[in-house]
């Protein structure tokens, strides 16, 4: 039982009661009651709920765009240094899709290219723009034995590196995973609202049922109409 149940029961009850008062107002007036309608109440409640859902979906769409921008930072290919005799290849540098890079592969990164995966520099020196990770605009000098992260931009020199963390294990994909987890989780206030609603909704429905029973058993005539109005009032107000 959550707020969706309360909204559904409340608005449907208000609509049906208003429909009866509109279609057969004489039957309602015949019981000594005014033929009140609550169409505006049902419409306003549904409009506010849909407005909240719209704002939530727009926020999620913004997060999805941020995820796509993060994924677009990855290079599409990598330059693997093939050892002589490997699979009958005389050696050299071959350009391969990024998903074919495996831990332990020897990669060549040239000036102006993005670092394909996380790894460690074996030889060569360069400056790497790591602002996508650190936010620092100044390039970082890297040399043999220092680590580099995938999707960062190599600027000045070229170097060879050994691939270590590829695919889902790379730092960029871990950032993407954290953003996805944040997107799918609820804020503390939303969790509190769910806990409150789990108690509030059954209590409200119980009060509405109790109001109907009490007015029907002990209320003045016409008992059925007064009991229905009491139950509807409880649901609408809640």
C-alpha cells in the first residue's frame, strides 16, 4: 500500500460520487443532501501527481544524457603493439577495436590520441589531460612506471603502456556504474515518504471504512448516502 493506491482510490471515489450527482442529481436531493461534485478535486490531484512524474523523468533524462557523454569519451580503437611471431604476425602496430584489448596487451599511444584503457606506462614520456577525471585543467606529466586512465587525452609525446583494467573494470566504467546506481536509488526523503505511506494509507482506508460503517449503522436517514459522503470525504481529504 503506497500513495498511488490512496490517490487512485481517492480520485476514483471522488469521480464516481460526482458522476452520480451529475447524472441523477434528483436522487441525491431526494435524500435531503445537496448534489455536490468533486471533479475539480480529482483533476487537481491527478495533475499534481503527473507534474511530479514529469519533473522526475526530466531529471532522469538529464542523468541519462550525462551517462551518454561519459561513454562518448571512450576511444573506439586502440593501437596494439604485436610481438614478432604472434599468431604468425611479423610484428608491428595494429589498430584493433577497444573491446578486443585484453589485460597485459602492449599499447602505443600517440600525441593527440586518447588513452584507450587503464594501465601503466612502460617507456616514453608525455603530458596527459586528465581533467575528465580530476577536473584539473593543467596536464599531468607521465613517465615509465606511472599509471594512466582510459579516456584521458595524451597531448605532447608518445608512449607505450601495458593494459591492466579494461572493459567494466576501467575507472570510466566504474564512474558510469556509480552514476547509474545513483540514478536508480531513492533520496532519503523519498524513502521516508514510502515508510510513512506504508502506514498512512492503510490507516486512512480503515478510517474511511469505519466512517462508512458507523454512519450507516448509527447515523440519521438517509443512512447510505450519509455513510458514502463520510467515506468519500475522508478519502478526498487524505
